[in-house]
C-alpha cells in the first residue's frame, strides 16, 4: 500500500502521525508492515520505505519478545474484548543487526469499506532509559569510574545529535580532563590558558553561559571551525575534590537557542552526581580493604598486592620500575607483656604509635604495612643498595625503642628486623616474605633488638 493510498484510506489522523519524532508503524491483519513514518526509518537505520514495508513484524521483534507481543495483539483483536494496552519495552532489530529497546504501545483501527482491520503501533526510543541501564550495568560489572563518566555526555547527544556535550572533571589520576567527543577535546585544548566557560563555572560555582563573542580568541576560532556558537557550563559538586565537575553543552551556530540544552544538561548533571558519589563510596571501600583498621597503614593483603604488582610491571618491560625490591620484616620485642600487664587498649595504642614512628623514619617511596598482630613489613621500592636498607632498619629499631607515653603509663618495646632482597622481575612475594621472616627469626635468636639480613648477616 502506497503512502497516498494509505493516507486516503486511513484518514487525516495518520497524516499527522507521519511527522512525529516517535516511531509509528501500521500493520495489517496478517501483522505485515504496510506503512511506517520517517522517524521509524531513522531509528532502525533504513533509508527507504521499501526496505521495511511488506515484511512481517516478526522480522523486527527479538525472538524472546515474540510470544509476549503475539499475546497482546491477540487480546487487542478479539471481538468484544476491550484491553487497555500500556506501553512496554520490546527489543527491535536495527538494519545493522543491533537490538534497540523501544517502548511500544498499540491500538486497533476497526475495518471500514476502505480498508480492513489495522493495528497502529507507536514506539518511543528512550535514550535516557537505555543509558541508565548501561550505566547501571557498568556500576555493577567492575568498570572504572572514568569509564562510567565517559558515558554521560550521551544523555545530551542522543537527544540533540548536532550539539556537542562534554564533562570537565578530576579523573582517577587527579588530573582535570575533558570527556566527550573529539570535538570537545579540540575545544579544551584550544582553551588552555584562556578564560573558558568551564573554568569560570568551576571558579564561580554557578552556571556560566558564553556567546561566541564572549569566548577567548583561540577558543572562539576553534568553535567557529566546528560551526559552534554559545557554550553553557553547569557545575556539579564532586564529593572527593574541592573543585566541582562541570557538564558542558555547545550549541550549533544558527541553531536552536541555548535554552534547548537545559533538560540534557540537567539529566547529565543528575547522572554525574550519582556516579561521583558512587566513586567516593567505591574509593572508600577500596581504601578500607587495603588499610589496617587500627594503624591506618597498608594491611597484609595490600603488601602482597604491591609486591605482585611490582613483579608484574617489571615483567611487562616498564623501564621506570625498580629492578630490586627489599623487605624489612619487623616484630616487636616485649609487646606480649604490654597486653598482659596493661590490656589490649594499651596494646592498640602502642601499635598505633609504633606505626607512626616507623612511617616517620622511612625513605620516600617506602611502604609500611601491618602483617598482623605486632608484625610489620616495609616494602623498599629502591633496594639496589643493600647498605641503605640496613640504615633504614637501624632507624626503625632506634625509633621503636624510645619510651612512649600511653595515658599515665610509660611503655617500652623493642624491634627485631629481618631483611631480604630480590630482583623485581624474578621476585615471588611469598618467597621474599619467607626469607625475610627467616632472617627475623635469626635476629631474635641472636639477641633481639637488632636486624639480620638474609643476604649479608651482620653484627649490629
């Protein structure tokens, strides 16, 4: 059935449907498509009516959705049965084979002298719903916060594909970056050192709208290159940083007024707020999982994770990684007596103070961890010089053995240390710790309050 014949048969109402930016499909009694509007072609990626008209609706519906759709259509077409059909999501196959979730609703047009019974299907693709589902999947599948943030500009782009949307925020590395299309990146690069709208929104903490004439010369030139006019920057609070993130919309020169971007920006803002809050909670959980809850230093798992990471990076050929790693295995002398005489509260205070003192005498880059109980470990990232490790070990012993005040008590403990080194590339974390532990045993059996090296035993 041609458009002209269909329009004459179905009446003026379908002429109005032709111009909608919703999907409109008309089926005959055999459930074959006899007409679709232009937006349906666009949504499904077809260019001509002939590519879809005459085909069964089953060619487009996902196989798992066919039974449900058939049941609904059957109820709609049963004589005397009035069924209120509410919109439901169905998966529709695009020309490229991909599936698109579309919210469909339908109604039966009774038969007349001009045509038989028809079914009119109206569908709406919700980019917001689709993106919300994708973001939820990312949040629950182990994706990084930066990967999730990268999706958010699409909330604007699907609705206004000719505008440019972006996000200016602090990423996982602590850098301020622009996330969006390649055009957004070019704009950010050209604005360096200039008074860009997103910089102003960051500083002022409120929306900033700049017309083309208000932009800095280099930024204005780049905007003109891509046929862009005004820019709207809307700040979004970042719970992990003092500087807010910013959602950004560029309007096309000569296009709709800037205000048309309000809904897109507000939707992006809500999504970004959720993701940034999730990032804060996730980071907090990750830090808690790697930190000793009493002393705040790295926990046992983090120590082994760090050692394994150094080995893996060395094997990957990273020239910036240290070639030799060292481990100081520290055990407190006399700590059991503290717990026995003064209780675990005093013992916890001693452990906390010991961790603080050890941290204060380490070299930059060295990492302190608590292995459990009164045992600590120091991962020495630069262990090329064995003598340097012994110096650190002696500093730790000297720091720990100084008397400490715990409430009204003056408490003294000591420290014995085992030292081991390994080539980073060949190092096995368990073996390195075991060697340092054996050296610690030798230190304790030879008098305590001293260090002992698995590599070069020494009197000290």
